[in-house]
């Protein structure tokens, strides 16, 4: 029965996948054409939301596809931001941004690898993992505040905008909002495609298997803790990379970027968008973050409250988020409740 | 040197009892009915705010603390009755829902009480002279109250009918229900007791800190590590030992470095302990 269920889950995923690709292309074309019609603040702020979206997708990989929840993703994101800031400060050869883009994912993956080794090897409960990731988020914020000689403490740290250098010595400045918009868009699309490929690969299928029935996967001879650690490393690396790019785009990183509140917000985005859909997570993040920005100007007091209430309602009633609800409505085939745990 | 050792020991003991107090409600809910109450921090915060609010209205501290704890217990009751009880068989959903409770409660606190920092006067100023060190009288009292609470809970747990029912429930839920134990009511009782203790902890701890909407957050994570390191279900001994390991090592490391660094090291140590004793230091690993 369980094997049958996971086959239907995979089929549903595949069927959803087909229509998701169509939606993804529409969204991509929309974002690519957007700078023709609008300019100014929208074009400035959208890439930051897209990078939040990358962080959300990194969480969807963990939560939706591996059944592990992390509420420390923002901790990784902030580490990335600080790495690119320090890289611009300390490195005076080559292109500091490129070095940060290599170092950041390595640091993120290493940190996730160490945590994953300690937790998954010991076979601790999924809930403990949540708590440890919460601690990661708190620690990152506290370290960022206390090590002010490096991070600037509460005042934060300014990061210059990067430019693209090519081997031949040509330099393309990304200082203006237009060029960096397209640069970020390309990176986000590349990460999206990578993730979509990853979950259809054998690796992704084993992850899905672990989510559906970990004991069965272990008895089939797979080292489940290794796969979970690898998924967490992948997720940590992506969140850190997104953070690095965010740092140079926003030009400023501060301790609250790694804090618990921001980490929680990521979970809310993914819960609303649908933890089983990368596109759902990405688009929900962009939409909710835009709405947050807009509504927190109008009703600063109540907006966070609304987010919290929506979060509870989604957890209780719509386990698949918006993408899951669309999938259930019949258009994308049957989607059984209770499969996505 | 000797006097330094003694004063470190005193500091560690006081912090142990504070942590034990802050963790007790969590340990009870987590250990007895398996709900990972991420709203624990919010309950501590609520306890602190209700105390401040009641004292503003003119009540003395002791009465304010009891009123605050009762109010938090009522909120816990509502949370359990309307939401949590439908999800007892899904531990991961309860984790998320209680996290949502934390989000909503924090925002409601911000709206109702503002984001300003509040302080309440020390209810027991003055200090005891222990020869080598002056110990603030209130912290001393707090340790004694905590000890009293632990003894009281131990008594209820091991010497009363309610205690037998709760223990029967945790040992074998199906059998207990077949023997006529009302599972739903017992779960409710445990959840409300845990909420009451969380509110009381918030009320008793808040004179030592300034009250802000995130006062419970750091305690949430420390309390979880206390419970996990001590061992789930080891409500009395485990919580005390866990508090001692977390609080004691924090005091020790804070001697050589900053508070932040000490906390980071302690969190890291707790993770390493988990690697080798996934069920806590008091429980031998029997997990396959």
C-alpha cells in the first residue's frame, strides 16, 4: 500500500511537473520583460525578493522533498551576506565577488555537513533538527552582533555592488539596477533548473523515498542519514550563495538578516507557496514579500499578525500550500491529503 | 582561587535553578504528552507581560505572578481545546502550530503592550552574605521556589491518583484508555499545567530582566536543550541535570570569554551530546 502510494505521489509530482514547467516559463518571460514596462523601485527591489525565493526553494528541497524542516535558513543567508562583505574588505586581487560566490556555498555546505553529520547520524528526531536549526539562527545573529570588529555589530556592514569581470580584462558594471536585475534573474533560473533536475535524479527519488518511508529506504540498502546530510548541505549551500548575492545587491547586511524572525518568515513563505513545489515557493515568496513591503507601510502593526494567522490556517487546512491546493482541484490530477508529511 | 571557585559554583547553581524553572513547563508537556511546544517562549513572555500589567493595576508581586500564570493557563487551555487536541497523533504538525501560536502571540503582545521595554521593581531587594559572595536575595528566593515546585510536582506525580493516571498514560496509552482513563481530559490537564508553569516561570523571572516581546525566545532554545540533554520524560531529575549541564557550562565558559561566545559553545556542546546520547544523558541509547 505504501509503495503504491509513493508511486502515485511520484506520478502526481511528474504530472504537476509538466504543468509547473509551463507556468515557470510564463513567469520567466514575465520577469524578463518586466523592466521594459516598469522601472525604479520595483526593479531595484525585485531581485532581493527573488533571492529570498532562492532561500525558500532551498527550504522546499529540505522540507517538501526530504521531510526535514529547518528554521535556520536565514542564518545561512546572513552568513553568505557577511562573507561577501568581508571578501570585499579583505581581498584585493581578482574579483572579490567571485571569490565570495565560491567560498560562501562551501562554508554553508560545511556548516550544514557538520550539523547533519551530528544529528542525522545519531538518528535524532525530526523535531530536534528543527530546534538545532533554530539555535543556528540565534547564534548567527548573536555572533554578528557581538563580533563587531568584523561585522559592524548592530550597525551592520556596507557591501559594494559587484561587477562582472571576464578573463580578457573586460568589466561589466552591475552598479545600475537594470543589469543586476538580469544577472540575479539568470542565477535564480539556473538554481531553479538545477533543483528541478536534482529532484528527478536518483538522488531526489531517494529523498522522496525517505520522506515517504524512511525505514523502507534504509532496508533497501540506502544510507538515509547520508542522503539527508547531503540534502541539508545542498540546501545550506544554496541559501548561503543567495545571501552572498543579496549582500552585494542590497549593499548592506545586518544581524537581523540571520535572525529567528526572518528564518520564520521563510518557513511561512514556503508553507503558503507549497512545500512540494519549487515554483510555488519562489513565486509565493516574491508575492508575499512584495505584499509585506506594501502593507507594512499601511498597517505596520497588523501585517505580521496576519502572516502568523495565515501560517496557522495553512498548516491546519492546506498542507500543500497554494501549489498543493491547485494540484488537488483536479486540473493536475488527484493529490491525496496526508502524503506530504 | 578557592573563593573564585565557590562563587562560580554559586553562580552556576543559581543559573541552574533559573533554567530549570524556565524549562519545567516545557519538560512536562514534551515529556508526558509528546507535544513539542514551540509556543513555550511565548507563554513565558505572556507571563512576564501579565505580571507587569497586573502590577501596574496595583497588585503586589506575588498576587500578580499567580494571576499572570492563571491567565497563561487559560490561554493554554483555549489553544489545546480548539486546536492542539486534534493533532496529538501528528507531532510535527503540533510543532508547526505551536510555532504559529508563538508568531501570533508575539504580534498580539506588540499590539497590546507596545514594543517598549518594561521593567518591574525587584520584589525582594537586598542580598545575602554567603561569606565569599553577596547573593541577591531574589535570586536565592527563586532557587528555593523552583526547588519547592519540583518537590510539589514530584509529590503529585508519585503520590497521588492524578500522578498514577498520568504515568499510566505515558507508559501505555491504549491500556490506560481500556482501563477507563479519560485520555482527552488527562492530556488537557497536562497541557494546561505546563502552560501554567510556563506563565509562572515568566512571571518569576521577569524581575531580573527587562521585559520585551522577545524575552521568551532565548529561553525557548535553552529550555529545549535542557530537556533534550536531560532526557525526555525524565521530568524532574532530567530537567535539573540538563539545567546544570547547560547553565553550569555557560557560567564556566563565560568566565573566559563573552556571554555570547559561552552560549554558542554550550549550544555546540549540546549538539555533540545529542550525537552520542540521542535520548539524553539519563537515558541509555536503546534506539536502533
